[in-house]
C-alpha cells in the first residue's frame, strides 16, 4: 500500500474540521481533509423541495467572537444572514398555552410563565449566600439561585432547545460557565452579570440568531455555507473516506483510511481529529486507550428533526416569532418548533410557513426508533394542541440523528481537561468538535480554530 506524506491531515469536514483546515492552510503547504460522508459540512445539510428551503441538522446559530474574527479575516462575514427582527419573540408552552418569553425586568414582573412567589425568589437572587457550584447540575444550580419554578419553567425549556437534554443531568459548569463565574466572583449571578454589563466585559459578538447566504451560490442555508468553506481549501476534501486508525510512525502519524479507491495511508506530523467523540475514540484507540475511553464516556442524545410546510390560513394561532419550546411538565412529544419561514425570508412558498419540529432528546430517546407515521401523528396532535392546525401538513423531510448533541454532564469540564491532558504525550495530535467546549455551531468552529492553533510552530 502506498503512503503519501503531507503536512497536516484533518479528519472530519464538519464545521470544526473545515475551520481547522482553513486556519492550518495559512501556515502549511499540504493540508488534506478527509471525511466519511459524501459531502462536506457534517451535520450542516440543507434541502430544497417544492419551494421550501429547509435544514436537516442545525437551523440557526449564534455568532461568537472566534467565529466572527474567522469570517472577517477571510472577508466572508457577508455570508451571515441575520434572522428578521419580527422573529425575536420566543414562546414557551405553559398549561397548554403559548406564552411569550419575557426579555426585560418589566416583562418578568408581568409574565404568567411563573407565579408571583417565583418572581420574588428570582429578584431576591442577590440576597442568597454564595456556594460552590462544582459538580452541580443545571437544575440544582438554577433552583438554588433562582427557585424551583424558574428552574423548571424557564431554564429547563431553554436547555431542551439547545441540548435536547435533561437539566437534572447537564452540568452547570459546562453549560453556564458565566453564571458560575458570576456567583463565584460576585457572590450573586445578578450582581456578576450586571458588573460585566457595566464594564462591557466579554468578547465581541453579533447579537441575534443567524443563518448563512453563501455569496458564491444563490442558495441559502448551512449546507451551501459549508460548501463555500470547503471550496476555499486548496485541496478539496477527500469524501467517502473512512479513517480507521492512527498509529505512530517515527516523527509522524500514519493515518489509515478506506476510500473509493480502497485502503490508503497518509503520513503527517500533525493530525486534527474533528469527528464526533465516538468516532474519535475508535480512530485514536491505537494511540492511547486512556484517550479512547475518555472520548467514549461522552454521552449524546438522539434527535428527530422534521420539516413540514403548512398553509398559513389553516393555522388558527398566528405564526409569528422564533418558535416555541415545550417544558417537560407539559407532556407533549414535541420538544419544540421553529418558525423557520418567519426567521429567514424565502424559506417557504407564498402563503405557506416552514416549521421545523424537534422530537426525541433525553426526554423521549425512543422517538428515533418509531416509524415515520407514528412521529407524524404525534407532531400533528401536538401542533393542533398548541397552534391549532386545520390541515395535514406537507412533510418535507424527516431526519433521524442517533447521536445529535453531546450532553455535558456534571463531570464534563474535568473530563475535557482529562482528554486534553491525555493528548499531551502525543504531540501533533489535536481534538476538535462539539463535545469539547460547547455544543453549538459557533463553539464547534472555535474548537477547530483552537485545535489548529495548538499545532502551529
Ligand atoms: C439535529 C441537530 C440540530 C442542531 N441544531 C443546532 C442549532 O440550531 N444551532 C447550533 O448552533 N447548533 C446546532 N446543532 C449542533 C451543531 O450542528 C454541531 O455542534 C456542529 O455542527 C458540529 O460540528 P462538528 O464539525 O464538530 O461535527 P460534525 O458536523 O458531526 O462533523 C463531523 C464529521 O466527521 C466525519 N467523520 C466521522 N467519523 C469519521 C471517520 N471515521 N473518518 C472520516 N470522517 C469521519 C463525519 O462524516 C462528519 O462530516 C445541531 C445538531 C444537530 C445534529
């Protein structure tokens, strides 16, 4: 079997791998990206059907500082497409009714999402004594600081939206590091956040939710965005190429893979492993069993993402805003529903709306095993109960993600530190991906940049 020599191999062409490769390409000649899939972008996939533009994986993202400077430094920040101002309103289900989420202290005073007593406990947060949040779950931390009702009805649904997770298991140090730091440094979350706001501390970001409109294509969405990034690579990604293992070969790493042309080996002094953690564990088992078992310990939740089109006239509740999330106590199958055609223009034909329904998660992991008709019946029933649906929706796509979102648990921060330590004896190998420092698209991109920079001379 022939062995090619290159400067860097990046395994995985999701957002983390693409960002790592583009960063490394500025410093090294031969940067090769390999991916098991038939297209770049990982979970970023956009589809087009009957005048609808819909996402199969992530729908929107927050623009954080590393992402913003990465795009600006390459002159491609113009691809960012901000969600419409009208989509700012978000809703939570409370006792079967959609209630607008408050965004100001006055809104909190008047909201019916929580009781009067819960509002007092929330505003009394600065009076609570400081405690150590090490090892606490998000629900323990938020109940302790803000009260049980806020934890259940405001914080819990938010975590459903981002992690499809269980707030009693997610670790607060990983999920809300800024709140933990505020309590630690100021004795109160409210005081800490206010102090940061006054000092205007914190990295430069762009407010709001975003998608992308790739400048070199006429297509909206995250699939074209990924393609646009991949097209900036000097060497196009080697697709349908499954990396099997890495082993040490003198001063280099030898990456064994199986692709369209059979088995191939590529030798490089630097390797970025930008796959989900379970794949990284298999790839790196021959390098370090300790590293592999640390990677295997990271749990993921399954998600089913269903895109449907509805006739606007046949929905009894006006579809305005971002969408809604469903707290656990409401006992629906739906985790939430995004009004994608309200966020970004041109996502649905005139007179119709594009809704992205999410099911599964830690709340209903078995959803992924159910046949399409069972899931669609659940969606119909839940949308009828929440929005009032007088029609059969047009089903655009049903996408099952068995390992959709990593679940940072109470030990996550220490587990990730352990992974980085376990990598240290193997210079030239760097990890990237959403299981490290944040599960969002922007966090994954940042993890790719961090991995790339750790390999620079
Ligand atoms: C359904 C869903 C909805 C989401 N919604 C949002 C959202 O709205 N907003 C948000 O910010 N984030 C969202 N996320 C999370 C976000 O999409 C991810 O954090 C991010 O895209 C992960 O990027 P990545 O590059 O780390 O991994 P991935 O995108 O998973 O890419 C990893 C790549 O590695 C490749 N690979 C795996 N094994 C091998 C192997 N052995 N050899 C070669 N290649 C391999 C895969 O083919 C894949 O292309 C969502 C995720 C899912 C699944």
